C-alpha cells in the first residue's frame, strides 16, 4: 500500500512534470513558429477564444478592461493551460498512458487553432511550430513520466529519509527534466530574439499637397479635465481583434484593390506615398463606446482620398460596398457611397504628423468619417474588394452587429467626474459632443429635474470632429445628477432612450452624480 508521503511526493513530481513539459512545448512551438513566419500557439488559441466568446462577454471585457482586454484574455488562456497540464501531470504520476494522450489532445487543439488562424502563416512555420510543440510537449512529457518513482506497496519497504523511492533514479529524472526545460528555454529565447518589422522607423512622410486648415482659435476651453481638441497618439483609444499587433515590413507591403472594378490595382507603400496626400482632422468612434465612454478620439490624419483610388480602379455598376481586409484576417464592410462622397474617407498612412504606429495600423489603415470603426476603420489594411452587401458578411456582422452603422449624435460630460466632491458656488461643467458629417448646433445641461440650460460652445473645427462645450452651474449643497444632451444642425436632438452598444451603437443622455458641500 502506498504511504501518504510517497503518494503525495509522486503526484507533486507528476504535476511538476506536466508543467515543465507543457510549458516547454508551448515555448518551443512559439519559438519555431516565430522564426519561420508562422503564428504561435498562444496567439492562435487566443484568437479562437476571441472568436468563440459570446458577444455580451466581449462587450463586457472591452467596457471593463479597455485596451487591457487582450492582456487579460491571453492571461486567461495561459492560466487555463497551466491548470490543465498540472492536472495531467498529477494524473500521469499514476496512469501514464491516459495522461500522455491528454497532453496530445491539448497539442492537437493548439495545432488546429494554428492551422485555421486567419493571419497568414508560412507552411514551414506552422509545421515547425506544431512539430516542435508535439515533440517537446508530448514526447518530453512521456519521457519524464517514465523517470518518475514507481508506487510503493506493502511488499516494498518505503524509502528512508534522503533516499530515492524504489525504482526512482533521481539523476535520470533530473537529466530528462533539464533536457526538456532547456528545449523550452531555447524556444523562448528564439521567440524573443527574432525581430519583427521595424515599424515606421526610417519612414518619412511627404508633406501633404492639401493641408488641413489651421485649427481655429477657441476650439477648446481652459478647463482642467476637459478632453484636448486633438488626442495625442499614445492616448488614442485602441479596440481591435488582434492579440498580437501585426508587424508589417513596408518593403513587402502591397494594397490590392479588387472585385467589381475595371482595373484591379496593386500599390506598394511607396506607391501610396508618391501620390497626392491630403491632411484632415477627423474624430473616430468605436461602436463599443458606452454612453459617456472614452472609446473615441480626434486626430489629424494623412492619406489618399479613397474615392480617388476607387475612381482609378473603375467601379462597376451594381456595386454598393467595399470589403476591407486586414493583414491579420479581420474584415469590414463599408457602404460604397460613403467612401466616394464629399466626406473624404482616407486610405491613411499618417497620424498627427507622423507615420502610423503599429498599434494604430502601420503601415496603412482606413479612416472613414461618420461610421463606427468596425465598419470603416480597418487597420493594417491589405485589400479593398469592391462588391455588394448581399454577397458577403464581415467579422462583426457575423457576430450580430449591423452591416451599416452611422455614428449616433452623442455628448459627454468630462468634468466634473461622477461622484466628485464639490464645494458650493460656481462649478464648471464641460465636455464634448459630436454629430459627424452634420455638426453640433446646441448643447444643453440639466441639473436634477430642473430646466435645460444652453451651454457655451467652443469654436467648431469642422463637422467631422467633436466640439467642446461648457456650462457654469451655481451649485448648492446636496447630491445632484447632471445630464447633457446635444442637438445637431439638422435639428435632431439626442434621444434619452437607453440602447446597448449592439447592434449599431449606444444611445442615451450621459449623466454624472456629484456631492456638493
């Protein structure tokens, strides 16, 4: 019969075996795939997790974690894998064959995720990554399990303190464990040492032939906490489906314009820079932005008017949409008329005077005024297919979102923050409002159940950007709810009706509650 001490020690050693072999296999798979231009198992499994996650959970993650949602997801995947391989090792200390089969199933699932991952991967990279993961993860696991101590029974005397258990050669076990761990360390080192694209390093944008008008005087107010008129690039929101930011080499980059066109185009990065560039200030908004949320930003973009490229390709009759595709396989469908009208949708190469950063789509992305980003702002853009809505579905429309999604008239209170503790007297309430392609005509503020008071508007930059506002409130002691609503130049007033972000954007009046002493 096994003694309690020997049983626990053997199972702990088994759990450690699963951890060493599983983690090493993962690192080798990552390293070999990365070296040979493949997608590693962590990102591939993470992408599948994203695809299979129910829409409400995704919305909750974006709202709760913001730009950190991807790190949380990857962390969750890794924790799940660690728990699984610990359990397999614990179980394998008693029953080796089923445990090894279980490890093989984990590797097979990761391999399937790598194969069906939409991002381009070389066949050699996939093969090497899967093979390395299987060899070290499964093979190393099986090898290490054979080096574990055998069960002690009543017919065998327990080992004395400091001695190996019967049938256990400590040196052989340590050699096996060290070999497997060394393979994992080498895989991890290879993954870390392989350089990706240098991004925008060394890229200089030509001066646009058509500069944006100078920012008008008075587009903002000197109010602490009020959003700046232009959002600094590092502070600009990021929402996308990429768990690993694509690293695109501009030397290999090609933008293809295909589909229902007379002359398909293939344009290199330099071809785009050699064209007549324009500069425009445009606010982008994510459909995941809740009422009062911060998933929007205003920036100066540099690019080529989309309508010029489509005109050169020659759009055929019957087309009503453009399906854009990212380097990582993301797709979005955009109405053709929005890309060819006077709002000047861009194939953008620059942001705030510099080349795009990898986070924001380097080397090329779409920027389309007036539509939520999931149907209009594809990053790491690689193809524009002129087509018809009836002939395709895109990433988010497959998940229940609307095929067409104009940005809704909205406003936000930046200051004071909700639950702020204020002193009685004059209090400045301020924020931003937006009604793209139309413009903001009026912003009103209400405290409690009082009347709506018109706020002071800052100067308008253009009808594609947000507009700042402020209001002075004579605050009295107590708890107060402050609300805001906006009216656009077409006479439409922002609805009070609360709607969720799906399927085409949230609605409702933003409000904050403050305490006045």
